[in-house]
C-alpha cells in the first residue's frame, strides 16, 4: 500500500467526522457512531488488525469513557450544588462588583481561572468547570463552551502539573538512545528536556499573549447583539494586560523552574494583577458591554441545563468568600494530589486496573475514582453540603439534575473514545503498517520536506484532535518528530517543542473535548457549531507556531546539543 493511500485511509475517519459535524451540521450522537464504524472497518480491512485487537481497543475506550464521564458528573454536580445552596448567586454578585462588563468577567473567569484549573488538573477539566460557571453568570451556553474550549490552548502544555511534558515526552521518546547521543556531545537528557521546556514556554507565551483578546473579540462577534469585532477590540488594552499578566510569569517559570508550574503560577499572578486592575478601572473601557436580553438569544445558543437563580438559596445569605470556598478547595486538592506524594498515594489508594484487555499486550485501562478530578469534585460537593448548611432536599435535587446530563454525553463518548483508541492501537497489525497517526504524520513530512518546521505544530495538533489530549499526542508523535528533525538536519529540540505547542492548540478542536464541554451546559447535538468557531483560533495558533518555529531554526539559528 502506498504512503499516500495509507495517509488517506488513516485520515478518512477524521474527514468523515469533519464532513458530518462541521459540513452537514449533524449532532455528534448521529455522526460519531458512523465514524466509529468507519474507523473499525479501516482498521480491519486496510490495516489488517485482528478483530480481537479492535474489540479490545473498543473496550479500552469504554473504560476511559467512564473516567471522562466521572469528571463531567463532578463538574456539573458542583455547579448544581452551588446553585441550590445560593453560592452561585453570591459568586455572580461578587463578579458584578468587580466589573459588570461581560468582557472583563470572561477574561477573569474563562481565561485566568480556566488557566489555573488547567495547570492543576488538565485533561479537559477547565471547560467542564468554567463553562457551567459562565452560564450561571448569565452567559449564553454556546458562548461559554467556546470560551472554555479556547482556554485549552496556551496553558495546556503545562497542564496537570506538567504531565504533557513529564509524561508525554519522557514516555513518548527513546530517552536512552537520545541520552546516549547527548552524552557523546557532553550533554544529557535532563538538559535537553530543559531546553525543550523553555522553548515550549517561549512559543506559547509569544502566541498566547493575544489569546485573551481573541477570545473576547470572538465572543462579541458571534454572541453580541451587534455581532461586532470592534466591540471586542475596544477592550484590547485590558485584554493585552491580561495576556501579559499570565504569559510573562508563565514563560519565566517554564524557563527557570521547569514544566510543573508555569500555568499555575502564571494564572495566580495574573489573577492578582487583573482583578486589582479591574477594580481600579485601569485600562478598562468606559462603557460596559453586555449580551442582549436572554429572551432575544437564538435557540441554538441555549443549553438544556437551566440555572435559574431566583428563589434558589434565598433562605440563606452567603458571603462571596464562603461561596468561592468550594472552588478554592478544588484547586487546592488538585494541586496537592499532583505534587505531594503522600496525598497523591492516598488518592490513588482506590484504583481499578484492567490488565491486558482480552489478552492484547499494551491495551489496558485504569480508573482512579478518587484521584481523577471527578472524585475531587464530588468530595468538595460533600464538604459544601455541610459548609453551606444545605438540606438533603436541595442536595438530592442537585444530584438528580446532574445525573440526567450524563446520559447524552455517555452515548456520544462511548463511540468517540473507542474510535480514538483503535487508531492509536493500530500499530500492531498483520499488514506490518505503522499506526494510523504515524502514517498521517509521515505523509506530511514527506510532502513538505524543507518547510517541515512550519508544519510540525500541525502534526502535533492532528494527534491531539484524534486523541483529545496533549499528553497522548506527545506520546504518539514526539519520537517521530524528533526523527524527522534528525533526518532533515534541523534543531530537534525546537521541533519537539513545536509538537507540544501544536498538540496544545489541537485540544481546541478535539471532538471528545467539545462533547464533554457541551455536556456540562446541555448543548449536546450542536458540537458542529462550536467546532466551526474553534477552528479560527486553532488556525491562528498553528500558523503562528509554525512561523515562530521556522524563524527560530532558519532565522535565529537556534541549535541544541545534537546539531551543533
């Protein structure tokens, strides 16, 4: 089978999903079963995978789906708990006191708070937490999902306390062989990884400084009463301040401290600066911007998860601080469980490990119900029940409302994630072909050759689009990107950094991330409308990453220990 035909067949499920979701505007619940069947057929017929391996991959995908649904449930349950306790009403009033301008609120909640949650937890959690909070604040559901998805860009490479770098690259690359090469040049794998981390931080910082402005401009263009880009750019000085307040400490942390804390430190510093600036009305627009009245919103903007604050929680009066304590607890537990070994081991004490599913080597799954963000969110819900002095009637209402949301999301994800696992596991086959993602990446490398540096981020994004994860994209493609750089004689550390940056950007259009975020606000069935919009910032990110990578290699002549 020719390389071109391999690439086409490997890309066929992605093309089909794009056609159905974006082109024909099908809901994911109809599109993804067909895409799953197409993927299985390509695997069985073209890749000659065994039926047992395809079935094992499907089971693996279903088990992973349970973890994703657990996170979604926890996020929705916390929101509904705060709705019934009166916490959301207090939070909403607190933000109104900082600024009634929806653009300023979006920068603080979606960008900075979302970046913090990404740094602490990763794996799609920011959109799952920020989107329903924005809806509770009075944002249209579709706007909330768009903002939540756009957060999954700059902070992602250092999300989950550096997992995409520490796990994605350390397990996705041949560290022993590369380390031996580096040792012969008086260097080491640790020094090489430090250079990659610094390059990732700088690339993201240069591109990400404009992401807050991009978010607001898209919000006013697609969801403002005047459909105006101009109304978004009116907040440019404050949005750029927000970008710098995050990216400067983020970049410095990545360069000097490593991959664990750039997103966390950047967001915390940013929150202090931006909230203070907003209260002081520093660089904020003179006129306040708001959405049109909710009764004028198109039906497609509205989710099925209703958050009516009137007469809810009215029996008690909560301070803004008390209302925020549950989210602060979430943040603290996420950081502690990822950085403190004793806490981490305690949270990981309860675990289900499948072993090799159906005897297929390397195909397994593990579910850590307490360590996953879903478990932490549910624990915080239990604490909130007592902290906010809730009644059991209020708590049972929150549980019932949250459970209903899972049914639609579960049906879609039970096809989407198994499709991903079949593609990833397709490297073991009787046709002696490389896995589908590698086949696509190799075709891109062969087709673009000398300008590959520009395309390297897009290859990373392709992996994240398939897997819905920066970490998994790095695991699949980082060694491949390194090998291409070596064969072309260009700086491998910068190409691998471009892989990580592109994989972060790919999260904005990853189908199962869109489905998960949409589920939290009841927007299932309108994933195509979200994807058509998130493509715009994704293209911006990849073009800029490609240009900066090319400039670094060919313009600035950046080198590493392997190509000096």
